[in-house]
C-alpha cells in the first residue's frame, strides 16, 4: 500500500511536469533544479521498477491458478458428461431434457472491483446457496444427481477462470504501460538530467575560474 501511494504521488508530479524547464541558463539555482529533477526521475524509476516486479509476480501467480483451474475444469467436464450419459441411459434422454428445464437461470452473479498496485481487477461473486435439486428424487437416478453436481462445479470453476483470465489481461496491460514509463525514465529522462547537471556544473566551475582569473588580473594591476 505504501509503495502504491508513493507511486501515485510520483505519477501526479510527473503529469504536472515538476521536472525543470530544459531551456535553462547555467546558474546555481538551475543546478539545484537539475539535481532535484534528476533525483525525482531516479526515484520514479525505482518505484516503476518495483511496481513492475510486483505486477509480474501477481501475473505469474494468476497464470498458475488459471492452468490449475483449466485442468480441473477439463476433469470435471469429463466426469459430468460421463454421469450425464449414464443418466440418459438409465432414465431416457427425453426425461433428462425435461428435468433440465427446471434448472433456474443464473442471475446472482455480481462483479466488483479490487485494486492491485493501481490496477482495477474484477472480483466475481455469486450465490452458492442455490445448490438444492430442482427436481424430485422420485423416478430419478443417482447418476442425474452426480451430473447436476458436476455441472454446477463446472459453472463455479468457469466463473473463477474468467475472473482470473480477465485479471491477468489487465495486469499484463498495466505491466506494459509501467515498463514503457520505466524505459522512458531510464533511457531518456535520467540521462538527460544527468548530462544537464554535469553541463551546468562544468559551466559554473568555468565561470568561477574566469572570475578568479579576472580578479587576480585586477588585483595585479591595482597593486
């Protein structure tokens, strides 16, 4: 949370162009401004780099979760269709189709948001209490119960997978943006202000030497 706050502050400063105007004269005041701009750029790069690493870590975890859930979905689908096939054989396809029409439409899904380093990712919630059978146990078989439970599990897993995949996409997009900003700071802004600081410093030192020489000459003629 602290890193996220610092990153927000830096981006705010960056957007407001706190960096000094490049069209400057070699004065001590401008040297201070150049050093401050350089320090701000370096701090910004460090924050961007840390943010990128955190987002990449979160993305890798989401990818691993997605692989595990996808594997579980495949296994559950296989078990569900096997149970459904058995129910069709034991009860008849027409009877199973009639009973399937009693399953209510899923309308309890709610999509909320949570933040990871400033990245809004979806949080899917739904009502898990509606797990009671919608059909009578009279003239039905255990295979139908098994198929119903397995398909409900597939629904829950699919919702989780969609949430994770969407989150991974948003994180990847933010990582790309963060990397672009970090590269701009590292390859353009920091080298520029480093060079500007050195140039102003050299100009001031040269000015001081000229002033010293001038005073020395004046002193020589005076005395």
